[in-house]
């Protein structure tokens, strides 16, 4: 087994770090203003395009960076170092948009890849969070296409995006179906923009859909395909969360290590005290183990055949569960090492502490990940633990 980064991954890592360092100059502004100005957004957009890291999950022939999953993980790990969730400014179109028809691709996906439009995914509802099958948003067919009615919560980037991917129960069969909906379509309303525990460069607003008329050409991927497409998106997105949280934890550890070496108490650097050393060591273990597993699963997805899909779905759940919870432990220790300064919002460890908490909730809570993993074990045995063979 060869765990070395390929030359392409080494270059991608360097490019992503350079882009991360540039975007990081906006961290304090984002924290103080709860977002960024239009001018800052434009400058970051240009930097992303210059770096060639736009739409890393989309094929090069469509204008994306065309990266493998392993290469995407390498990039996301670097971007995860950013606070204010500024990593989300390096846009990755929803994987569901791969299912666009050629006409939909030109209207929706290609402009997203170019940074001219932005998508958001509207799945969660007041009564359909961890259980997306409890949908109340409906799509009713008429002679002009479909009429959507319902409510969606936690629509990340919904304030900035100009179109939504909406999951609805279609027709009398309640077939789970995705619809492409321009945000300015009559009846589409952004009703509430909650303030959250973390600072996020974009918001997570709530939307209502009241008699929203869309055409037949608004269906994404086919009637009844909504769950399968969304599940595929979850598999990859959970792995990217694992990668980003590993990167965030590594930044926190670097800051805590430097602080411990420089900070003196009782006549010596606090790094000389064993209780501090233990926290540093435990953090290094959490990061190293989760990085290795995240890269392993990314490589497996790149090599996978169709029959591996369910096992890899569970492996991505393992990666997300383990890395998100480990990063929470790491940043908690690192804040503790900083003492009172760690509670100051001008310090990155404080921002990371708040921002990493949501990674145990969104894209499937830690409890849902445990259910996915346990279900795989019960149905198929311990194959989810196996290493791939040649």
C-alpha cells in the first residue's frame, strides 16, 4: 500500500493552502460583520478562479476542476482551516446537479461552475430533519408542469444563491423528487434568517413555497429519484466534512502548540507541563488517525464499483462521525490550552470551537451516522471494516 500523496495531490495541496491563506485575511472581517461585502465576495471569487479550484467535483469538460474524490479531500482538508466557514466560498455545486439534462446544465450548472450563479439544497423541513422521508412539501402536477407547496429550513447559502434544489413528494404516489426552482419564482419566499451559534459567511434561511409553478423541465434526475440522488450527495459531502474537520483540527493544534511553547507560567513554558503535553499528544492522535481513514475511504470511492455503494455509504458515515467528534475534542483541548485568551473571538481557536459544533449535526447527526453504520453491520456483517484488496 502506498499512502504517499501523488504529485498532483501535492500541487493541489499547495494551491489550496495558498488560496486558504488569501481567504483567511477576511476571517476577522467576516466575524465582526457576520459576513462579507460584495467587494470581498468578488475578490475571493476571482482568486478561486485564478487558482483553478472552482467546482472541484465537476468534470473538466463542463468547466469544473475535474478532481477525483481523493484529490477533493486533499483540497477540502486545507480549506477546512478557515474560520467563518469561508471554505464555502470555494464553491462545490451540489452533486445532484450532475443529473441535469443538457438544457438544465447550460441554464443552471455551467453558470454555477463559472461562479456566475449559486445553488442551494432545500431538503430539511420542520418535521423532516433526520428523517427526510417525512416530507410535507408537495409537488402537484398540472397542465403547465408542477405546483410546489411547503416549507424548508436550514437552507445553507439560501441568502446568496439564486436558485434552489427542492426535495418534494410528487403526485399522489408521493414520489421523492428534486426540482430546480429559481429563487425569484412567484410564491417562493425567504421567510426567516435565524442567527446561529457559529459565524458563517452565508446564512441558513427558511423558505416557504406557496403555489410555486414550475415546468416539467424543472424536474432534476427524474420523478421518484430524489432520495437516491440525495443519498449519493450525502456520501460525498459527509466525507468532505471529515476532511474539513481534520484540517480545522490541525490548525487548532498548530495554534495551541505555538501558544504552549511561548506562554510562560510558574517560570516555564506551559508546554513543559505534562497535563498540557497530554492534550497536545491526544490531539495529534485524533488528527492522524482520522486523516488516514478519510483518505482511505476517498481512495476506495474512486476505485469503487456500483455494488460497493452501500458499504461505502457506511464508510463515509464512519469517517464523518469519527472526524467530526474528534475535531470537537481537539479544538476543546486547544481552547483550554489558550486559557482565557481562547475565549476571545479574535482568536481562531474560539471561532473554530463554535463552528465545528455543527459538523456533528448537519448532513446527518452523529446519531444518524451510528444508525447507518449499525444497519450495515446488521445486514452485511463486518465487511464495512475490510480493507480493499487488489
